[in-house]
């Protein structure tokens, strides 16, 4: 069941990648989304509201979402999160006490597991409404969620998967401002930015390292046009998926292509589904790949690798340490 959900999420990513430019307004200003992936200096976070969030804003507050501006008349005290990524953001900025329900995959921080659970992939407006929410946060709108919430006049934020680190950081600011925790969100973004910059600087000697990021064992991968691909690019790594010439941020590669590209490191985002360095080595012809021959096949924490939340520094750090150790 969990495996089928991953495949479904991947399909959504492909669709969103193709349709992202058609949204009313991007959560991230275009100038930020197109910044070079290898930049080692992150821009100053832009305000997420129509008023400065240097000090806690008085409500009403207007924030930008994937469907345009949303105005919240007062601080929400009953928040439903239908996205594990945004659940992490809510707790990280201090809005945890306001969260009354989360999706089935919201397993971090531990407090989130204690909340009532809703199945975001079998959306029921009745179940959501039963929580009496004054704010719902979504990462996807593929079952008519937005229309259903709007019909019941339930405020919601649609914040889909970003293509860059800046896009992810901007969502932290939006979540903070929308929940009355703007100062905490700004501090969190500064902390994450500093941690990322430190790792990028440390990784400079390993620029040019070739990598393959495996989303699942059918060889879907992620190009530099995806959030995880953007992180690899910031480390200076060369992502073999970029050379596949396939449209969309999540192309499905062939085994022959991966073998021919001969990546120096393979990162497994599907390790939680039983894929191991040993099983990768058993694939026909893969024993000739440098990453396999040098024992540089790395299992990632699938939860962190599949989210764009406050644990991004942990993800980036685990990738850097793997390359550091594997290159010695």
C-alpha cells in the first residue's frame, strides 16, 4: 500500500511539474526560483505577508499561495495539515498546539503522531469539516480539495512541491505568517539557510561528483528541476538524470542509461521499501558502475528525502557526509 502511494506521488510530481507555470501566482517570486542551482549564498528571505514579519503581524494577514493571495481574518487555532511536510513546518515554527489533525504520513515530530489522522489520498470533506478547522494546509489538489473547502468556506493554503530551496524556505515563512508565528519562521529560515551554506562550503572540494538519485526501483529519478535535484546542484554535484533529455523533473531512466553514465554515488530514496545497496549490486550489469564497485550506494531516510521541510539541513548533511566518506 505504501509503495503504491509513492508511485502515485511521483505521478503527481510529473503533472505538477508540467502545470506549475499555470498557477495563478507562484508561492516563490520568479526571480528566486530561477537562481543558479550551484549558488552558495542564499538570498535574504522575502516577506510572506503584505506587512513585515520582523514583528508578529496583527491579523488579518495575507499570504501568497499557489492559487494566489489568501487573507486570514484572525489567527487560526484549529489547523488541519494534509501534508507531512507542512506538519513539520507547523511544529517547527511553534504552531503545534494549534494543530488538531494531520495526514496519515505526518510522523514527525513525535507529537504529530498523536493527532487524529486523516487520509489525504482518499480525501473526505466530511472528515475534514468534522475537525471544525479554521485553516487547512494542502500540498496537492487532485481530488477537488480546493473546491470542496471553498464551498464550505474553510480557509486553506495550497503549497505544492517547490522546485528550489528558496521556494521551500518561502513556504516556511508563509506557514509562520499564516499561523501567527512569523518571527519564529523567520528565525527558522535563517537557521536553515546558515546550515545549508555551511554544508555547501564544506562540499566545495567534491564539486563535479556524479550522482544518481533513485526515487523508486523502477528507476524514476529527479533532475535539477526538482527540490532534491536543486540540493544536489548546490553541492556542486553532477546529476546524471539531467542528461536523460526527458521532460519533467522526475524522469524514468533505463538501467542501460544509468550503467552508461557510471555515477560515482547512488542515493536511494526508496531504501524504506526494501531497496538496499546489496540489492542494487545484484541488478544485471550494475556491478560495473563506479558507485557499486566502490561501495558508494547510500540509503537515504525516505521521509526526509521526500519532503521540503525544516529537516533539509539533515538531508543535505547526510548526502555530504556520504560523499566525504566515500571519497576518502
